[in-house]
């Protein structure tokens, strides 16, 4: 498999670096059109258990969502499932297989409702049309629950697009909706049953309160309120039930499911919004289809049979693509990896809306108190195509997480990665170069975020992981160019699918680099200017060896937290000081600079290349000049202590921050400091653990104190970087290192990789979830459950990194 990657990447660099092939604009357009088409439709409302919307369509897009509840009890409705929510305590939910270009299979196990739901989603080959199939069965057939499934569809229509566009024709098992979207044209949606019985054990309460039929009501909901479908349903149902009760009819106990059918008791005229409700008797499994077809499409999905064929094709294609990219022999581990990758990709969403920004409030750099950002204005709308850290808990874009998500997805589909990178880079502000740390666009996204975290501030930065990802891509390309094996011919046999076009036609990467360069330069300037540290006092101590421009700190830390660093409660200097310098901020500046240098190289801009190469060199030197303690053999944050003779004081904590120069590959390959990194990581008394490298040394005074967030627990994103760096420094023999260090590094690599895999797999096999981090003492999952954001990097650990060095 490595050979495959090698030959693939070789073909990139062959063209990228040899000569800047001139790109025919018709070709770029073709490529773009393909991307647009294959990524148009998907369950992009990843905050919902299942919710579909198109990408890049902002004016009156068709939106749908699926909800369900148990209608055998009156409490069922209050537990209506809609947005992914850990409070629902589902036994399991998520994708077993998924790729937004193709479709996939999501499985939901909801034992409180005795329900096993499987949803297959598939698309026509040209991406224009799609369908999904919902299959439900009881988990325990001796239990009598009555699942009621509610779907809503909305055109987000403005007045004038409404009634005439949405007509219906229906019998008891089939519903047809017709619609129109200004950007996508006319379409129709067919909802049809395949099997199962509606619930009909009790008499109907009214003609429109009859669970033995599909119920369909339509009315108008303003576009920006559609996401409140759950509240709307509950309040309409409440009114309906009240009316039934007040009519004085004695209700038959078996008729509760009929009472819980939503009705249009106010006689609202039909409009853009539809509820379709089906209540099933679980005496037998049920199955129904929803099929969307664009009017006049060449590739209409004409029937359930055709959808079945598409679903089978999709499922087998997903298998093939996964196997093409990852080589995992152990079947159990392979299923774990497939599912984990599917859930990372299943988090990909399309977001559109305004964001809240406070550009006025000054941060407190004297007392480092927490500052309320309460002078926010609403800005935008903006759009974002991105994955999310966790569909349940963090269903929005995170700048610091996304680069890690892409490091994983890069191994599966480079084109998709570029598409997401581009969306983020498009958000770089024209005037300032800023990008928000969290992209919380629109009310739907905001509804999941506590007020105090909704507001973004343009002084706050975050680790530029997106540039790490871009840098990785370019580095590997150039490395492979220098190695002399592989050929472009070999590549075409690997391809076999429409993805990774970028790798087949590397000039696309050049054209991408050219396009994003001006934005990235602005972003780079904003980042380095805003986070630059105060170096006057250090110059007195360190003299000429210091490069005063290349020293950084995270602006916006408080007494207890440094949220901008991404390592929230990792211990920093106490007390805080405006003159402290953060090691990880400098290391991340190094990553950004290296990435800019690489882009300049790809674009043949030699002057810029030289400039960035010089800055990178300065950064590498400053790591040693400012942050290295020769006494301890360790890198640390530093601060100024006026009372000490030395003035510069090392902030002595061993953990993820002190490993950053290694993790981000800034340490030169022949550095004699590598042995100390290996020593620290392999030390069981400090950072080595049975479940991965700990975030903070066991010997640290802050170890396991406070929130115990980045003060002990094992994080997969960082552990991935450690493994990747060990491979980078030691795979080819670690020539410049002494044999003892090389041997130790290899042992460490082997043990660490094994520990991470076996623990994460064990936890997943036990309870079906991947976690935000893992307890360093027990290996148990901790933090947010179903965190298939950067924890999904376990797939690369399993399927990309070598088993041993
Ligand atoms: C692809 O979609 C984007 C966003 O809607 C659009 O700006 C671009 O023109 C489209 N490209 C092509 C070739 O259709
Ligand atoms: C759920 O149903 C599917 C078939 O639709 C079956 O393969 C799977 O084993 C079921 N899962 C559970 C936990 O019952």
C-alpha cells in the first residue's frame, strides 16, 4: 500500500515540481463541475440523526429531516429524536459505511424505543438524484413499542413559490411531493412503503387521527425556522391532543397512537413545509423509501427496485474504495476502522448563516481575567463545508480540529480534502486575514452552543492545523519526487474510481495553490502579527542569537485556561505575564511558515521561497535559543521573572507542549535532541502509558488536577503526530542518531502503536463509541462520546503507518 501512495504522490510532484504545467481552464472547470455534482447532495445536516440538504445552495434549498418516537406511551413524544443528542442515550448510532460522494449505511440502535433503524442512502451516478431506505425492526420482539416516524420536508420557500409548486398525490402507502428550487429547478419526491404494517389495534379517533394511515400535513414555515421542526411538531401535536380530549370522547386505550398523529387542526393552508408521519406495528419489520428526482434528469431513480440496485452498488463500491486505500488484515480491526472513518466523513456538513463577532472588547492582558464578549454584532452570511469534531456535541466547524480531520481524510480522498480546505480558506477575511476559531453559522448551529461561546473575537487565534495538512500534502509530494521509484503509469491501475482526480492531474494542485496563496498570505500575516510576543527583555538576556520577530504567545489566555492554544487547561506560567512566550505557538508558527515556503516553491516564487525559508530557519533557531533548557534537556514555555538573576524563567511542565517541536517535525533530522524526546515519551514514570502518551507528566504538580482535561488523559490527535514523527525521524534508520536511541525509538513506536490500537478497539467493541480522549489510568473513553473527529486518526494508525520501523 505504501508503494501505491508512493507512486500516486510521485505523479503529483513529477508535474508540480518539474514544471508548472499550464492548466487548461476548461479542464479546471470540468474538475470543478465534477466536484460540484458529486458533492451536491448528502446528509449534510450532520447535527441531525438523519437530515439532507444540498451543498452550496442557499436560496430555498430542499431540506429534510427524520424524527421518531414511541407512540405507545404519552411520554414518547417528549423524547422525540431529531438532533443528535447524547442525552437520548442511544445504544449506538452512526455510519457503518459512508462517503458523501456515494452514500452509505447508518445504523441506529435505540433500545428505549425498542427500535433498530437502518438507513441506506444512495445517489444516481451523476449525483443529481438520490434516495434513502429506512428499515426498522424491534430489538426485542416480546416488547410492545409502537414506533412513529416523522419526516419533514421544506423548500424554505419564499412567498410566491409556494402552493402552486407543491402538490401531492397519495394513497395509503405512497406520497408524492413536487417542488421547485431556484437553483436546482423542478423536482419530485416519492415516499413509498415496501413492507410493514401500520398500527391499527385501536379504533381511529377521527378521520385525520388514524394511525393506520400515512399522515401528511402541509403548511408554511419561514425558511429560517425550519430547523425547529421538532418544536413545531410537538406543539401542534399538543394542541391536537388537547382538542381530542376536550371533545369529550372517551379514548380507547389502544388508540393512543392515533391520538399522537399530528393534525392540521387550525386548517393552515398548505405551504412549503410538510410533515409525513408513519406509525408502525412492530409485529413485523417495516421498510419504506424516499426518492428524490430532478425533473428531466437522464438518471432518474424510477422505482424501489432501482434504488435497491443503487444501494447494493454503493455498498460494494464503498468496500472497494476502502480496501484500495487501507490495508488492514485483521477483520475486526478493519470493521472498526471502516466504521470510524465513515463516522468522520458522516460528520461532514454544509453550513450557511451569520456568525456573531465582537470586534470591540479588549482582552485583559493585565489581570488575565475572563472577559465577557458582549459587544457582538451579527455578520455574514457565510458558508462552510467542513467536518465536525462530534455530531452530538460539537456540530460545527472547528479551526483547530479540522486540520486533523483532513490528515485522516487525505488518505482516502484528496479531492474532498482540497474542497474542504478551500472552503475554510475562502473564509479568511479580506481585510484582516482572520478566520474564527469556531464557525457557528446560523441559528440552527447556535442552538447547540452556550451563549458565552457563541461569540468570536478577531484577536484570538488557534493552532493552524489546516496549514499542517496542506504542508503534509506538499511535503510528501516533494519527498517522493526525490525518491526514485514509482511511475505515473502504475498510478492508473490504482485509481479505478472518480476520486483523487487531483493526484492524476497534479496541475490542479498548483492551480489550487495559486488561487489560495493571496488569502493564505493574509492569514499568515494576521496570525503572526497578532500572536507575536514581546521580546525586549529577552533580547537583553539572549542578545544577538535571538530573532526578535519570531517569538509568539497565545493572545487571550486567562489565569486558568489557554483556550487559543487548543490545550485548554494544560499548565502555563503562573502567574500569567504579558511577556511570556509559548513554545507551541512558536512551533505552530513554524508549521505555517514551512507551509508558505512550500507553496511558494510550488508556484516558482523564488523570492518568497527564500523569505519563508529564512523565517523558518529563525524559528527553528529560536526554539533552541528561547525555549530549550540544557539543564533539563527539555523545551518549555518561558516567562520573565524580574526577581531572578537569569530573568528568563522556564515554565517547567513536561507533556504535549514540550513535545511540539518533535510532533510538528521542526527538529532537524540530525538533531542531538531527538534522544531526549524519545527518552521522555518512553518513560513510564512520566509520559508513557498503556493506553497512549499522556498529555502531562505523571510527575507534574498539576497532573490530574482541576478538570483533568489536558492534564493526564491521552489524546489521539497528538499521539498520531508522535507516531508519524517517530516514523519520519527513525524509519530510514535514523542515520544521524546513536543506535541506542534508534532502538529505543523503534520499541517506543511499536509499543505505542499497539497500545493505542488495542485500547481504542477494546472500548469501541465494548460500547460502540470512539471518544474525545482516553483515561490514562484505565483506558476508558472520557470526554465527549461519539467523537469521531480527530480520534478517527486511529484509522491512519491502523491502515497507513507502518507496523514497525
Ligand atoms: C461549483 O460550485 C461553486 C459554488 O456554488 C460555484 O461558484 C462554481 O462556479 C461551480 N463550478 C462549476 C464549474 O460549475
Ligand atoms: C439491526 O437490524 C439489522 C438488519 O436490518 C441486523 O443486521 C442487525 O443485527 C440488527 N442489530 C441489532 C443490534 O439487533
